C-alpha cells in the first residue's frame, strides 16, 4: 500500500484538536477517510455528497490527489525498465 502524504494535498487539513488531528476536508470536520470507507462499501460520489454535505469538487480533488500519489516518481520510471532500455538512446 502506498503512503499518501496528505500534507501535500491542498484540499485537506489536519489541525491538532480538530477531529483528533485527523486529515479532514478543508474548513470541515469531515475526515477524508470517510470518503474511501464509503466507496469501499459501494457508495457513489452523489451518495457521499448528499450524506456528508461535501461538494463534487472536494471529493474529486482528494481522489485525484490519491491517484497521483500512486504514480512512481519520474526518476524511478527509468530504473524499472532496466539498464538496456534506459540507455537505448545513448547508442
């Protein structure tokens, strides 16, 4: 499982003493984990918007951040293809 550095996501915040310091949607008390837990249970974006008073933009921002966080850093891409392919252009 990839580690997500939520401090890099502008759509969320963690404030000590606010929901025990959990990562929440900015200017709310709604934990980000709630979105993922409800998706795992079969909820749709529309369900989550209705149930938790979040906007589509808030939800999409968090989902896009999570998806981008799963991409390997650019320097790792060439390491994964092996030395023969990584040096193919230098021949």
